[in-house]
C-alpha cells in the first residue's frame, strides 16, 4: 500500500513564507519514492509581506493559504480540514516564514509561542504515533512543541544553543544528511540552514523521505 504524506506550508517565498525549493523538492521526493501527498496551509494572514528583491517591508496583507496555493498550483486545503487518520506522516518544509507564521521564533527567540493551529497538527500527529519530518528551520518548531527530541539544523551554533534551551538535542550535519530520532519518530535535515543549491535541497528532501519510508 502506498504511503501518503501531508505537507504543511504557509505563504510563498523564503523571506516571509514557505521556502519554494524546499517545498517543491519535498513534493518531488515523495513522488520519486512512489508515495503521494496532500498539501495544507493556515487560512489566516501572514505576519508581514517582504519584497524578495530588496528585503523591505511592503504595505499590504496576504493570506497564508492563498499565497501557498501558488506553490501547490491551487491543490491545497485549509489546515482546519486536516485529518491525521488519512496520512502516514506529516512534513514541514522550512523558510523564514515558518519562524514568523507558524511560531514566533524570528521575533522572540527561545521565548517564542507556537500558533495554536500549528501546535495542534504537531501534537495530534505525534500522539497518533506517526512520523514528523522537518526541513531547514522547522526542526526548531518541532522542538518548541515536543521538547526532548533529537534533530538537526545543520551546524549553526546560535540556533543549536536555542535547541538546547528548548529542551532538545541538535546534531551537526552536512548537506544531504538526515537525523533520525527513532524514539519519537522525528526526521530532520538542514537544507538552507547550510550554504547549498537546489541540487543540495533535492538531496536533503530525497534522503529525508527515504529515511521516513524505510522506518514506516
């Protein structure tokens, strides 16, 4: 029986939403392994909108679900429709928007708060005993919710210290490597937390999906 993943994203673009390369390479990796996926996003406004050429703030509001639909080509559902019983695993791609729209890490550091809709998805997936995958900055999100888990965010010293402060354990990795916490069924890979290119992102996503499927 083919395994089915849920991919959780929000917004479109690494500065204020989900990272496009990480999301699309996750989609590709799932298909390459003969599995399938559905995509979900919160139906609420994103924290802010940034000009991806200049990094400057734009005086407008955008909806996380509407913007995420750009990546999903419209084939995406509001997070409130998520049903863990339909899926074998859940994946969180990265992007700086995760640290703004899924939890407030970009603003508050270790004192961050997780948005209730996102915390609910993580909690019900974990309680159901189903694997959680996290790319780039998303392992910090899982650590904030779950605490004593082992993950990787690459080798950034400051972020690793934050992981420790949140009760988690970071293992330094290179591009393409995956850290598996078998006890808690957490799978993570660094992606753009390290200097890399699209090929490197594909390697990270491919190896992450492979590791998850090998242990399902």
